[in-house]
């Protein structure tokens, strides 16, 4: 019994030193969960109150994580390190160091609360420590050594952008993952087949590493421009396609996005929704420089998709057309200078009656709305008139209304 206690204490003492020696995965030491394990192991050489304090903090982090195995796996995948920087030809010494780090993490996952508490009782002769909360061991990581980890990084990707398929740029230019992005798929968007085909063709070329264009989707409101872009990303998220949605007012942070994208194995669509300018300002100039590549050039794994209700993106006034011939021409060239830099322009016009009713029919069938076709069309047309015209958005809203009324009656 005494021998077993000594063996456990020695193993935990060695693990405490090894966790401090993480190298390839050293960033994980700064994470809350791995950091809590390190603190509780260190506390075994301090005092019973210190151990109890850090043990409670570890339990708190485990409760917050929920699935501890998944939390460790995410921490490894979301990391950017010396191994991710040299995946094309990793050094054998580096792979060996990664193996050491993985062994440390798996040893932490194999620990139980009972083992930690027993070691503390032995160290401080305080049996009351056995009354602290308990927790079980967790499953090991799916890669046994550094070579397997390198293969995992190549196949699944790594770094910050592995956290989600969709990101947004908030105030201060901070890029944040969207935990539950819009799940719309192309099958949810009937109609506009020619437009969708053109966007898909360009996106597939981009994913295959071939020449691809920046795209401007312009046209009437409610025609599905934004939904189409999001649906395309959802179709190919399993191929590493990501979307970064940002407001036109954040255009000046493009350089930060470039820097982040350069170190990432994923491919990005930077999405500017409802793009327009009231005048030629700094954002207008920055966007032109982005499309043209600028002096530094934009990453090959990044393209821009933008939507707008106007083709020329900048509001054109009658004043732009006044003056002598030279000044008028200069003003008009300024107005069109940005939109002309998009390699592909796709128009989303208000659907005619037949296309609108086709969209209504498709959505009704998808949602199993059992309504006489003639009656369905009559109600759909009336709804569109009240909504100031036909559009895919009006069709979806109409179907939602019919479904709500149907469930009200049942």
C-alpha cells in the first residue's frame, strides 16, 4: 500500500514537471483547463488549503468544459504552433517533442479526482481532502504521436478558424466565431438557377486553387443575395470553406484579416452585405485597393463576395452629371470605378409572376403545405401586393404565414 502511494506521488510529481515543459503545444499551458491541471499538480508540494483551492478551480473548469475530452481536442486543433508552421516537412525533433506533449495531455486526461485527492492526503496527512468532489478519467486524444498529429492538422485544419465555418467582424475589428451560423442550404432557395450556377462555378474554382473572381451580387431587396452566399458556404464547409462577414465600416481591418488568413489552411469568402457608399471615402479607397491586391497583395486563399442594391455601389447624383465634359467624365468614372473591379457581377432582379409562383410552389411542397394550387397562387399574389411586390423573401414569409395559420386551426 505504501509502495503504491509512493509510486502515485512520484508519477504526479513527474507529470507536474512535464506539463511545465510543453513545447510544441506550449500555448495550451495558458488555457484555463490545462492551466487548472498544472496548478493543482503544483499545489501537491504546497499546502492542503492550496491544493483544495486549486482542486476546486479544476472542478469548476471541468464543469464549464462539459466534455473534457472534446475541450482538450479543440485546444489542440485551435492552436497555431511550430508544427502547424512546418507541416510540409516537419523536423523529426519537432515531431518527437509533439509526441512528448501529447503524452502529457493524455496523462492529464487519464487522471481521476480520486487519484489527485489520494496523493494530497498522502502529502498533507489530511483525510478530509477525500471529501472533495470527484471526477472520472476522460478518453485519450485520437493521435498517439507527433506524426499522427501532423496528419490530423493536414486533414482537419488548425488554428483560430477551425472553430467555426462562419465568423463576424465586430467593433474594434475583432474577428469572432459565430457558434450557430445560418444553416440555409441551396435546396432551401428555389429559383435563380442561373445566378446560383455562376456563383457555384466560381466558388468551386476557388476551392480547387484555380483562378476565381471577386463577386458583386446586386439587385432588388429580398431576392436572396445574402442567403445565396451563406448557402454556398454551407454546401462546401466540409472542404474548409469559411465565411467572414463584415460591415463596410470595418473595411479598414482588411490587413488584419490578410495576416490571419495567410497562416491558415482554410479558404475564405470575405462577405460584405448591403455594400454602398455615399461618397468616395477612406473605406471606398481601401476596398478598391483590396480588390486590386494593393502593394502587398491579397492571400490566394481569400476572395470577396459583396451584395448591394445598386450596381455602382456609390450613390450617383445629378450633380455628378453637371459641369464640363472632363469633370463629368471623371465623376462618373469614380462612381463606376469600384464595381468595375469585381470580376463577376451577378444580377438578382425581382421575379416575374411565373418565377414567383414557382418559388411559392417549391416552398409549399418542401414544407408539406396542403393547399389547392389555384388558391395557393391567389393568396400568394395577394400577399405580395401587401408586401410591395414579389420576391423570394415575400414567398418565404407567405409560406410561414400559411403554416402558422394551419397549426392554429389544428
